[in-house]
């Protein structure tokens, strides 16, 4: 397994992985109407231009995980941490998160997830992240923000 910086030619495959990986998140809400399942190729290309996208590649060259980050002067904003559902619970999410943190030294890290995503929250807390705010988006959706 290798974690390397994704290239522009990887974005379509990462987007397909995203649609697969975020099905479980959609199931928490009983709706596929969540932003990661509506993102387009042009939107991910725009993210690619503004930050870093890493990919986790298996021994056959297939992308089985990914993570994104962008930063300003003080804070790194981490998003779209995903692992192929068939490859989850093997520590790959931790490896991706650790690797993206290594790209930025002496910075504050921030990420968010749904309050319903208890597995994600547990992972982030194990990695040293602390909750610092919640934001109600709709009656159904509340984001919890974590920092390190």
C-alpha cells in the first residue's frame, strides 16, 4: 500500500470511490441527498487546484482511499477522508489522516463530520482531535467540528 499525492488524472477514480464510500453516510440520513454524493468532476478539479489530495493505492494500483486538505496561514482544513467500504477497519483512515498532517508543519488542523457519524468521531478523537463546536445545518443534519 502506498499513499501518494494524487494527480489530475486520478480525480475521476477518486470521485467514483467517493460515491461508493459515502453510501454509508447517506444511509445514516436515509437520503442520498448529501454533498459528497452530488459533487461533480469539475468541483473536485477545483479542490485539486486549491489544496492537496492524497490517494491510498493498493498493490494492484487501485485507489482504495483518499483525503483532501487546504490551508490558510494558520489552519489546515481536512476533508473527504474516505476508504473503500471493503477495505475499512484496517487502519487506512488513520494512515491517510496522519499522512496529510505530515504535509503541514506547525499548523492547526480542523475537520468536521455529522454528529451521526459516531465511527468517524471516534477515529478523529483517537487521532488527537477535540470537539470545539457544533453547527445545525437542518433539523436532520448537525455538523461537529474538531481540531488538533
